[in-house]
């Protein structure tokens, strides 16, 4: 079972970049891509550098898929799935995210 958690107004997010939010006790990196009218949410912990830094990474796309480049060692993570492009055996949690009534909500597992 999952619950949608209201996190913040969309205006609190910077276009094409990330912020970190504490959601249900978890650090979550939230990314707003206005050209796609979409928000994405990943766990903020980078498994390669073992640091909570993913919210500071750069967003873009690889092969037409939205991605995040880690600010430490530059691995790329799919914003939809959390899977690393360079090593598919490594991933970070990906949480469903939505914009509703100009607010960002994230679906967190129980």
C-alpha cells in the first residue's frame, strides 16, 4: 500500500534542477522539468559516492529518457526508474511524483 504525500508548492522548485526534501523520514531528491510538465523523485543517496548528493546533480536526457547525472562521479540515473545507465545492476529508489493544483505530491511506500 502507498500514500500520496503533499510536499510543497510547485513554485518552491527550480526549473531543470533538484531540491532535497525530507519525506516520511527519507531524503528525496525532487526534480522539476517544466518542458515535460513533470516532476520526478529519487532517493537522494548516491550509491557510488555513498553520500546524500543526488539532488545537486544535473538533469537532461540520454537517448530520449529523462536522466540525472550524479554531482560526484557523474553516473547517470533514469529519472523514471532510478536505474543507472552505466550499470543496470545499480539503482536508487524512484518514487511516483505528480503536480496537482500547483502542488507537488510524492507517493511513498508504507
